[in-house]
């Protein structure tokens, strides 16, 4: 892999600017921001953490809804 690309990917601010710039090439600002955020989450592994948290919250919510009855 190109060392310049590695340095770029390792710099969070530069990476986010690049992701947003690329997303703006094909979408309006609101959608581009959402796409860039999803891409950043994917690249950093945060997407997995967020999915795990959502599943945990859903599970807790289901447990609470069953115990309330």
C-alpha cells in the first residue's frame, strides 16, 4: 500500500475531510454527511460497536416490556 495513503488514513481529520469531499461528489450536503459518517464508522470499526449497542438496547427493551405485564 502507498505510504502516503497510509498516512492519510491514519490522520482522522484528513480522512474525514476526504470522505466528505468524495460523498459530496454524488450527493447533497445532508446525504453526503450521512454517507461520510457511515464510511468513517466502517473504517474505524465504530459501526460494529454501534450495532452491538443497538442490539443490547433492543434486548434490554424487550426484557423490560415483558416484565412490565
